[in-house]
């Protein structure tokens, strides 16, 4: 714990580092930071020093590794972005916050609710800013669509239902995430689930109850009951057969039926907007709408789904006609 938990600057953070060295860390986090006109990209920290050095050489920045390296890095930067497995990033984000460093996290912010709660408490305790990067919510085509649907709901009445399919195909040749151990272990629920929930919760509000069932490989089907009475369903997988992946959503209610549009920007462009949002939150002291508290509530939904799937009585058998 720091002796003074106050962030070292009440202005927008300028010096950033990336915790993580994988494909996403380099092509999205680092690329956005290196190209950003208002920040300085200091370098990478990684658990493997060789990997950190290789990533740093690609961008001409510094590298750190190990416990001492992390302590040194946190003393030198204003903010960190975390591109690490979610079961690792929460505790490292707590450590950064305790050092007075602002945090920009990937989704999901954690893989268990206790870790997410510790992160929320650390950010509150230390007065640091936080943002969770949810790709769709940083793309203009999507945010414009969400604003339009919110306006329609205000005029005609709340949305009543929706179907959301988020399917990745990490087994296709050349997929950069094929070797991701946490994705293999956690599946689509924890990797594609936060994307689907980011849209669902934006339109339908908080989730009060869930039910779920498993499909082939890592596939999960989820039914969500929302506060206010709406019901939505999710179909999630990371291992859809080649050519069958993709993200699709349809929403309906008194305001009509509407399909989720495609976005055309890159993830790095979206991440640059997340950097701007973090800088604004740090400078103003006003928490961002997509801070760790929002991330914690998404983890609560995912954890409830996982708990339902582990129940021996999690499904009700259908009586099949005989003969």
C-alpha cells in the first residue's frame, strides 16, 4: 500500500505503459498509444522478460519484467493499460491503483466477483480513474445506433426483447488467439460474453436473473431476465466452425425491430478513444460510465451464468412422446 494513495497528477495522464506483450497488447494497446498525439508511450511490462524486450523493440520503447520491474514502471508512469488474462489483470490493476496510477482494462475486468470487487474498492480508495475497453462501445456506428434506440425507447416505450449471437472461430488457421490459454479454459462465455453484454445492458438495463445451457464445445446459450420485465437471449462461442462466426443482434419492442450495425474502424482506433475517456476521467475526477464498477456488474452476470451451468439441476427435462 502506498503512503499517499492520491494519484500523482490531477491532470490528464500523459505517460502510459502496457502490461502485457501478446498480439492484442501490441496491435491494439501499444499501437493506439504510440500513435496518440497527446500521450507518451513508455513501454511494456511482461511476465517474460524476453517477450517484453521483443515487444519493446518493435516500438522503440523500454521494457520491464518481474516484480521489481513492475514496481519501477509504476513509479514512472501516470497510467497503465492492461492486456493480460482477466484472472491476472484485476490484481495487477489493484496494485497499479494503489501506486496512484490510472488503469485502462480489457474485458472482462476479472473472472470472479471477489476480484472485481477488490478492484472497485481499490479505485474508490485511491481516487484513480478507470475505464474498461469494450470494443463495440467505442465505435461511432455502434454508439450512434445505441443513442438512436435509446431515443426510440423514450418515445415509444422500453425494448421488450432481443437475440444476441457472438461467435468467434479461434480454430481457423492463422487465428492469433488460437494459443490463448485463458480463452481455451473460459470459452465464449467470458470472451465474447462481455461484448454481447455491453450492448444488452446499454439497451435493457441491469440483469436480475439468468438461466443457461451448454452446446457443442464451448458454446453457451443464456436467457437473461432484466429489471423492468424484458427478456433477452445470448448465443456465445469461440469455436464456431470456419465460416460460421460473426456477431449479430436483433432488438424489438414498441419502437420496432432493429439490427445491430457493423462498424468499420479498427480496434486500435477504438482504444484511442478509450485513452481519451480515461484522461478525461482523471482530469475531471468524474468516473467514466464504463469504469470498473460497470465492469464489475458485467462480471456478476457472467459469474451467475457460470454458477447456473454448474448446477446439477440446471436444466429441466422435456417429456418426449413415446412411440
